[in-house]
DNA sequence: CGCGGTGTTGAGACCTGTCAAGACGTGTGG
DNA sequence: CCACACGTCTTGACAGGTCTCAACACCGCG
C-alpha cells in the first residue's frame, strides 16, 4: 500500500527493516478525497502530514488577481506536505488533480519516529530537500526555458519520477491534467499550452490523447528540454 | 559574529542556551571568498556546509545555452548550503555576488549535533523548508507576475529579510547587484531590468543609486508586488 | 436535450527580447 | 597624467513569443 513510498525512498537511500517498520507504523488512517478539491488550505495550522497513495496532487499558489501557479506536482509515493511537520502551516494550497487516496501521518508520530531514528530523520529531511530541488528546476524552466522547452522538461521529469514507482513504462504514462492545469504548472495560458502541445506533436516527439502521454523520441525530447535528471537525486547514496 | 544567524533562527523559534552553545561549536573555521566566484559547483561531493557571515551569495542554475537563473539570494545569517548535509552534492551552483565571509561547518559536526538535539534538528530542517518556501514564491513571481510586480516583490522580500538581521532600516538597504544579476534573479534581460527600474522610479516607489535601495512608498510597492510576507514564516512558533 | 468543461483555431495586442550604439565611471598601464 | 579598456547603465528600433478575446467543435453527463 505504501510500497510506492518505500520504492521512492529506496531509490535515494537504504531503508533498514527497522526503519521500514517505523515508517509503516506512522500511518494513522487512510482517507479519500475527490478530484479538484483543496486538500490543504494555506495558513491553516496542521497536526498531520499526508502521504499520497494514489492519484495526482499539486502545490498551488494563487495571486490576489486569481492567476494560479503550481510549484510542484505530486504522484503516488510522495509525502505531499512533509514540510508541514516543521512549518506547522503551509504557504501554499495542496489540491487534488484526480481522486486521491491518502495516508494520514500525525506529526506526533513523526516526532517520536525521528527522535528514535536519526537515519530516518535525515532520510525524510532529504526528501523535503529533493522537493526543493524539483522546485528549483521548475524555477529555471519558468525563468529561462521557452514554452516548448518547459513542457518537454515537465514530460521528461514525470517520465523519470513515475518510472521509479512503476507508473511509467516504455516511455508512456497516464497523464490526467487538463490543458488549463498544465498551463498552471508551466506559467502559460491554456491557449498557448494547446499550441505548444501541437508543436511537440508536429515534431513527432509525443502523443497525448485520452489522458495518456506517449513519448516517441525521448532523446529528442530531452534535447528540447535541456533535461538532466541529476536534480532528482536518484543515485542511491549510503549513509 | 554568527549573531545574524541566531537572530534569523530566533525570528522563527526559541533557541535555548544549550542549543546556542551547540550552534557556536559547529564552526570549524572562517574563510573569505572574493566577489563573482563559484563557491560551490553543482555535482561536487561536499563534506561541509557554509554559513554566510557577511556579503551576498546566490543559488544559480545554468542552461546548456548559458542563460542563468538565480533561485534564491542569500544574505548574512543564511546557511547557504545546509541542504548539502542531506543531499551530499548540490543541483545548483552557489556563487558570490560580493566579497563574502563564511563560516565552515563540517557535516560531521552537524550529524552529531542533530543526534544530540532533536529540537535543533527540527529547527535546521525548518530553515531548509523556509528556503524552499522562498523558492516557491519566486516560482509564483516567474510564472505569474509581470516584470514590474516581480521586481517590486523582490525588493519587498529583501526589505523584510534584511530587516530581521538589522541590515535594513527606514525601508532602505544596501543592494549590491548589477542590473544583469538582477535580471538573472527575475528571469529578465538586463535591458528590460533597466526599463522596469525606471518605471518603479517614475512611479515614485523606489530609488536605486550607488548600490543602495530606498523604498519611498512601501504600501504602494507591496500592492504592485502582491506581497504577503507569510511565506517567510516570521511569526515565532513554540515547539 | 441542453449544459458545462475541454480542446481548437484565428486575429490582433502587448510585453519582453534582440541587436546595436553610445554615455559614464573606474581602474590600470604607459 | 593621460589613454585606454572594461564593466555598467541607458536608449532606440525592431522582432518575436505569449496573451487576450472571441468563436466554435466535441463530448460526457444530468
């Protein structure tokens, strides 16, 4: 059930049987949230963190004028608001893009778990730092990549991240976002998302139909994106 | 000497005398680095973190084509690469914008300090999460704010962050970046930075001369920026 | 059957980038 | 002390990427 989470952790570091036991005991309950809901509203004091078991979520920030920017996408295995453990409340909303199944992890349990296992503490600290690295890469996209490069880069990133948890194979994966939502990730309007998607198709790099993305030419897509997966920290390190 | 650092921490949480003693014992040596150097190159294995005592630094990512995006600016008191403690190597460069004085903190000492004090661990974990929150806000700027709003927002953020460590008073502070460097932060060309600066001046909001920024109308500047300092997590929390 | 969400297309506007040139200040070497 | 180079700031003309506004097709669903 939280296998995707363990796979994600093990792609970064070793997880001892003892740590695995602790991790499994973190969950207090499992809940479901339908699509297009605000699961966590910014500024609200939180007592729990949430581990995404199934579905897609996002970290979103809104401008007073209503424009929305997504700072990161979350898929199965992600601890979507692990940072709320230390931040207490979030500076952004956490929203569901699809129906989602989530494991609730009380901060109390995180506190005692981290006080028991220094290694687990560093591992979870690492995971929040990897989230930050992903957000940095998105900043680079938003600041310096063209619409085409940005979109190509996102598709490359998701291909790798979904691959880690077995949700991408043969360079194809389910991609549930609408063009409007894709625009909120890329800092583009939905109209321009539409045209950029057509350009990627015209170049023979991808197909996106029936909410499924297929990458025809990964090498070329990476080149368009300027994609280097180092920022995902997938080399397993020992500690 | 590391007073700015303690001020910054205490703006977020209480720091016990015992924790303060531990923090002061983290530093192994103090070094100086001239302006415009790459202090840390991405991808290099690191054994130390660095605490900025004096000067300005930045987290920068470069595209293969040479364009540079700065993901965050660092000022005195910032632990510029605390995240390297868990990441081991960085996905970005850390560069000096001015001459800098830095305290070296061996990861070994961080390891033993965090294993001794769970509270200090959470405090430093919190600080990396606040860095991530700043980077998220920059993503919002890059994705959704106009050039004018982006620049206004950066000036508001620095006014608050420098205020915490006593480097901004009466809404004025030393601002050492060139217009090219400012553009690298804002995702703009230096030409457009120049024109946007002129617009802010024309509106009577700021002055920027001799590397010193003066905010004439903070209320109006905040309104142009859509600035809300909540993401800096300055309310002191108890734990 | 109508409706709302989604995807698509076109025309035109606007913001920001590109290229180029010149002004200004500062440090350096002759 | 001057000449010069260099980095920085400034300005102008123009190009181009992305946005805005509008309309329409498509489709699942109540």
